[in-house]
């Protein structure tokens, strides 16, 4: 249990990596199911993004692991490394990430997971924003490309156009060089705008709270009850010895000089 908990990063982070692992596996199936080359390009770009995130995750885990060798050989670190390679043959190894996340969270317990997420609301909100941003980037681009490609007067004809439109829309920049011309495309664009405003508004509030909130003062070190009791007894003993010495001197003075 101790070794497994030492392998556990923050609860929110583990859930974040688990969700990305699920999404990357779903994308693997979509790559085989996609019939359009442009849709395939969007999925390839997203899988490249996932590969970068998983490489960073692998480096983070091996650097912070109690034993790098144990993590790499015994806890499927080698599978994490191979799964980060942007090749379809290795992406199935991302199942090992799901197994690890499930095992770690199961050992911690559902109640502990819930309490940890509630306690670290700021961190949990940040991971939720990241997941929402990735989901909107992928499925917004796929949806926009599906409804706009081939439409009369459309200027969103390639995967690059769809990804660019989604990025500038979700970031609330809106250059206007790419825009939907179909009713379905405008509805999708409106949804991306609303979600983008919510994401960046919340993210801005998170950063403001992080940098402007006063730091908590370091609490005083805990006092050991055993040490306090021993110190009190020692003081009483010294005071009693001093009182006995003074009492002996007073008795000698009262007795007077000996004959």
C-alpha cells in the first residue's frame, strides 16, 4: 500500500491522465473508421498532441518515482514510454495507463478521491478546463469540418482550416479569416464561442486567485506533549531542591552557634 501510494501523484492529475488515455484510445478507433482524409488529419494532429502530453507524463513519473528502475520495469514505465510514440502500433499500450490509474484510485478509495477533489477545488477546476479545451478542440474541429467541407461558399475546407478556426474561436480572438457559412456550422461555432468564454474566464479567475491570494502563514511547529510534561517535572524538581536548600539554611540560623 505504501509503495502504491508513493507512485500516486495528485488525484486530479491521475484522473486527467486517465481521461486522456481513454480519449487517445477512442481516437485510435476513429482513425480506422474515418473515411475522409481531412478528418484523419485532425485525429492525427490530436494524437500528436496526446503523445507530447504522455512524454511529459513519463518524464515526470520517472523523475519523481522513489525508484526509477522499479517504475520503468515493474510498474510498466516502459509501456508508458512506448505508448508515447506517435505510432498506431504502440498506442494500444496506453491501456496500461488506464490500468495503473484504476489500481491507484481503487486502493485510495472513492471517498478519499472525492474528498481530495473537493479539497483541491482550484487544481480540479484547472484539470477540468484542460480536458474541456482538448475535447472542444478535437470534436469542434471534426464537427466543423464535417458540415462545412464542400458547402457552397465555404472557406473551411481542410483540417488546417478547421483546427485554426476552433483555436481562434475558443480563445475568443476571432480573426474572421475563417468562418462558417452553413446553419449547422454557425450553431457549432456559437457553441465553441460559449464554451471558450467559459474556459478562459474561469482560467483567468484561477490565475488571478493563484497570484493575488495571500500566502498562508506557516503554522507553528507542533508541541510534543511528552516533552512538555518532562520539562514541567524538571522545573518542579529544581524548584523543590532550591526550597529545601533555603529551608536548611533557615534552620541553621534559628539553631544558633553550637557550644
